[in-house]
């Protein structure tokens, strides 16, 4: 269970660890761009540098993820950047979706990275799920790759319920939706905004990258099944009625 109460703060990263975390973020941005998950400057990646005050480095608005450099990163709070001499000056504003990253960090204090990407399979499947209600779930069953999200087999089965929430033009509304879901507890480290993209988190940038890759494998598998119109017994879509 991914809950807001189970974890303990990680504190401030050492200068060396902070440099490594940022270097990993930049490499992952280039890798995801090459895979087609962060085209057209879309998506945003962040790493946490300190718990108190909550300090993050996040991809800047309008930056091509295939060409990101230190200057393309924003640091929040802004005054904290001056303490990171190796990072140099920034040239970009924070991503518009920074508030979502902050909401995740605030409710899951043990995590060290939050990644948001746009993949075709997850976007397509989330749009189908969203037709079922204002809060939908993609129920995944007996896919071995779920173990990569630290989900164990129980009683001969392995399952996860991936939440799909409505997209919204206001990022504060989306952030509230994320906070509410995390507060209730999740079975997997992922939330999907319908027609928008997937947000995944982990303790380190490397773990978060791995979890993103697993998410795309799962969504790609399910979407290929749906396209082939197979009777897929290992996933289902369900939702709640929309309020009128």
C-alpha cells in the first residue's frame, strides 16, 4: 500500500548526492524524449533536494527534454538555488505542473523523485477508462511486471488498481485530486490524468525511472490487447457515476 503515513523524511541531500540526482534527472529526460514519451517539451521531472524547507529541482517550462542542461532546471523555493553553486543560474520558469509534484512530495515524505510523462498507450487507455466515471480505475491482474512496483503475489495472484482522474486546466485542482487519492492510500505508485499522462514516484530517480518503464510496459500490453479485441481477463475498467 502506498500511503501518506508509512514513510519517514529523507532530510537534505549532500552536495554530491544532489549533483547525482540532478544528473540522473537530466539523463532520464533525454532517454524519455528518445522513447517518444516527452516530445514537444511535454512532461516534467523533479527530484527532491531537501525536506525542510521542501526543496525540489524540476524541469523548466518550455525546455526540450532531449536537450536539457542545468540552466533548464528550476529550483523551488527560488532562493535555494543560490546554495547550489554547481548548478549555476537558471534560465526557465518552473513547470506549470510543479504544484502537483509538491503535493506528492508533501504527502509521501520518503520519496525522492516524481516523473510525469505522456505515452500513447497510457493516454489512449485512460481516455477509455474516463468514460466510465469521474474516478475510474484500471484493474490489472497477473502481469508479472507488477512486481517492479513492489507489489507481491498473494494467494496465487498479483493485482493493482491504477486510478484515473479527470484532467483539468487548473493545476491546483489536479493537485488536490492527487492529494486526495494519496491520502486514501494507493496500491501502486502511479496516478493517471485522463488524456494527459502518467505520474509516477519513487525513492530515487533510478527507481522512479524503472517504475515509469514498467508503467509503459503494462499500458502498452493492455492497449495492444484492447486493439486486438481480445477477451482480456487480466485487466478491467471500472468507474463511479458522474455527478450531474
